C-alpha cells in the first residue's frame, strides 16, 4: 500500500517527495511532523490497525486543522468509509490506487478547503443559497437576505444569480441587462473596476449580477465559479449567490468557496426526501456539514412535519424557520422589491441575518 500510494503521489503531485512513515507515530512525533510548514496532506493506512488509525485522525485534526487526512483502504467497505469520514478524514482512496481516484479526491479537497491568499483575511463572506428541492423559495430568500445584509458603513452587497438553468432574479426584480455572469468568466483576465461596474446592475442599493438569458450558453461555458468570486470578494462586504441546487461541479464549486451554505427546504415529505439526498451528495463531495445551515421555508405548524421531526429526518439542526407568508411575498414579487421587513417573512429573515452575523446572542449557535 505504501509503495503504491508513494509512487502515485510522486508521479501526480510534482514537488517535494512524500515523507514515508513505516509505523503509526506516537503523539510527540506526530506533533513535530504536522508542525512542519507547508504540510497539506496526510495519507493514512486505516486497515493495519483501525483504532490506532482513528485516534491519529483525531490528533491530526486537533493539532493541524488545515491538514487534510486521506484514508487509505484496501477495499471498498462502505461502513468503514463512513466511519473514517465521521472520525474526521477528509477523503479516502481505495486500492488499487489510480490517478483518476487521486485527481477526484484532490478536487473535492480543493472545494472543501478553498485557498486563502495573503491579505484576504478580511474579504467578504459568501453565502450560497441552495434549494434542497426546486420551488422551495430559495431565490426569494436570496433576494431578501441580500437586502437585509446591507449595513450602513459596511460596504456594498452583491446579489449574484448563479443559477445556470433557471435564473429568475432579472424577472423577480424587474431588471434588464445586456451582461451576465458569463461576461465575468469570459473576461476574467481583463476585469477592472469600470468593466465590472458595466456588468453589474444597481437595484435598491445592491449590485446585482444576472444569469444569462439563454441557459444553454451557461451550461456549455460556465464550469468554474472561482474566477468570479475571487474578483468580487475584495469589493463587497457580503456576496449572496443564488444557485439551482447542489448537483454538478458548478454548484459544488460555489458551495466549496462559500463561507456558509443555506440549504433551503419546506417541511413536506417530498421536499425533505430531496433535501436528505442533497445533504448526502454534499457530504460525499467534500462540503463540510459545519458550514451548512438548514432553513425551513413556508413553514406551517399545522401542515407537514414539525421542526423536531424535520431535524430527526435530516439529522441536522434547523438553523432558521421562515413562516408561510404568501401574501407579502406575492405583493413584493408584483412590485419587484424585497418583502417588507415588518412582514412575518421579513422579520424571520431579519432573525436569520442576525444569527449569520452573530448579532443575536439570545439564540444558541447551530451545531
């Protein structure tokens, strides 16, 4: 196993040769190893002694949270894979180790642990709003979240319609533009302040980046959202990215680069079933549960499952409940504006924003 993975790493990852340990290291040796600058990955045999290996996973995560632990398995054992991930392994490889396996694992790790560049510590926070199932109100939430994230003196907020399939922000906000996020991606190498200002559309204090009119263009040309978000982050205090759902590299890329993922569902059984599958997909593709915020929209206690039942079904704490307030939302849609903050829905979005910004100490933080 050691010879196989070392050979693969030497061929596929140019740079310093991987260091090989022929035995599980004691705690003091492990502390010295993970303290070395530039260490990014720990490839760990979990088959020779599972319990010792699991203890090492926990110790590496504690000593060096930025080091990704990749579990090495001798065969496809779903229960063992699940246990590795629950213990804190970031990814896994199964013998025989192949270049395709390694490349897929590294892509997942890159999404889960986006690079932080020098001087970007105070860059804007990115909120990825993602429906667990279509037509659950995620875009309505994205609009209202962006408006309420505006704070005097805190810089501007960008609302980005990154739904490649059915982006509807232009319709909802009654906006028209000759540009879309595709223009940002195709001109990423030459972007400057003047060009960016021409591409985005101003709407009630927000900068809005629209989706292209023709979804086919976006599907064929938009594959990596990183250049867009990399350019926008230093400009804004917050970025709200409206997406079509969790599936595909485009949406996974946005989720991986985001600080927090707001996964939106309703409390009916079909929506919860779809959201359960969405959570499993995000888990399997390296999106950390710690940054997923479960939001239940259109909630009516007399219909569907209650909050505790939703949490039990999805094995996740509900971060915020948004009430069913169809009249206020419909009026706002007809007028092309956000829902009034004094409405039931508006007040619940205010509470959500307070929790996201840490402004509401009376509510316990999400697990």
